[in-house]
């Protein structure tokens, strides 16, 4: 769906629930068009009530700095609290354990990552 169609649908179908439910922007991933699409959606969704932005990330468990930079950039672009609703650092058992031991405390230390 184009960002324009999504913004139009958000205003029509989501905005009526403002104040009645916690409203999220559409979730995007770290795939190349994800953040570009989110940025366009947010610029077009004038008058939209958005409480948080869900973010997904999938990459190598050894790419910790990319994970941190991606979430930091997402917050800078979105200007809203983030919910990291899906993420996966793929690799060996040792790599994934190290990834989780590193990123979970980092996630918890960011006030803008609320879930």
C-alpha cells in the first residue's frame, strides 16, 4: 500500500479511536524501503493521532551497532515512542545469546523505547 493510501485509511479508520485506544503507526522493518516509507507516511498523515511507532528488525546477531543505530534513527524520524515488536539477531547460539545480553539492557535504558 502506498504511504498516501495508508495515511488516508489511518485518518478514516484509526483516528476515530483516538483517546479510546493506544494507536500505533504502521510497523516497518529494516528492509531498505521501510524507514523511507515510514517517513513518507508520517509526513502525509497530518492530523493523525499516533501514540507510538512499532519497529521490526532482522539481521545478524553480530550486527549490534546496526541494531542500535536503526532504532535511534527510527526514533529521530518518527518523533514518537517506539515499540520494538519484532526483532531477531540470527547466528549461532553463542552469537544470539551475546546479542540478547547486549541489546536488552540497551533497549531498557532508552526512555523512548517503551515496549
